[in-house]
C-alpha cells in the first residue's frame, strides 16, 4: 500500500471507487434506522452545498506502510508551514510517527509569489469559494469511508500560519476534533474566534513557542494561552530555543503528546 496519495479533495469518483459499496439492505435490522437517520442529517457529506461537494482543492493523505484495517487510527490533520504545500505531509508524518496515525493535509489558501509555495491566511478561512472547515469535514468523512479512523481522535496540527489556521478551525467546530497542536503559531487576528471560546473546555492544546520569536508574536501567544486556559482548555506549552522543524526529530513531541492525551482519555 502506498503511504501517500495525492488527490483533488476526493470530490470525484476517485475516492468513492476506493470504498466498498454497502447496501442498506445488508445492514442488521437494528442498524438500518440509525443509518437512515444519519443519511438525513447534516453529518453526511452528500448534504453539503454543491460548491463544497464540487471543490477540487488539492489534498494529500498519509497511510502507514503497515496499515491495519482492524485498528481505529487517530487522524492528524496538518496545516503546512509557509512556502510549502500539502506535500509537506509525508515528511511531517514520518517525523511524528510512521505507524501510529493517518494523516491529511490540504494546500494553503494563499499563494506566495516571491518565496514560492503557499501559506495559510486564517483570517480568510476559505479555500477559493468554499469554507475551509466545511471542505475539511467533507474530506474527512469521505476518507473514513475507506480508512478506519477513530472519530474521537481527530487532531488538528499546524506550523506557523498553519498553526493559526488549525486554531481557527478548532474554535469554529470544537465538536469535530479531539484537540490541536500549534507549532510556533503567530496567533494573528482571525486565528482565535470569540464565538467558539466557550466550547473549548477540556479540549487539549499543545503550543510550542520559540525563545527567538519576535516580542510581538510572544505577546500574542501568551494572550492566546491565557484565553484558552480561561475557557477551560488544558494548554501545554513547550518552550524551544528555535522554531520547531515539523519534519525533524523534534516533531516526536507531537506523538508523545497525542499518546498522553489518549492515555488520559482511557482513564476517564
């Protein structure tokens, strides 16, 4: 099995062709009513707006080389750093753990003409003419048709402006995610939405902050940590001398942190 697949947001028949064609008639009787109720809810991808369903935004997925169908994998949704794109996912997932997680990444919503690549503009919150969070949710739902993803262990993660986008997405829909990993965020305007603050209670967050970052950035990060903690979100802060390279051995902290979250969850 290939450990990375590139696609255009799995909106075409490409993704559907990977999934088994299960008929409702084959389901146990006691599950049919539940399935039909789900089909009529807003959780099913088919009920999204046409523009979201038809989006062809580039994405990448990461699948462990020794993928086990019987195991429900945590999913790491990665928002890449500046001057990169969705292909950064493979290096990041290999650095975090080559076996423990499935990975998903989408291309940033702002092209960097001079530096090359792309970056995330959290204040916009859109991919072309669709909502980033809606397209992410739709893509995740379709991914779950093919791969065994633990629905309560979907983590957002990002670096730099990608971390800002991860934080914005968490505050938009905290009910969709288990927590967030923010590597050297800028915590700029638009990354923390006041409308979702009260729903972040018990949503764990890991934030790395470099001692070499600008004082303005440090101040914004400190205020963001205080806001999150006041909302009841447990925030772990990791101070580093230099910004974390998400494709280096430093990224192992993400694996350790997620596994600690899962262990704490098991004790509750």
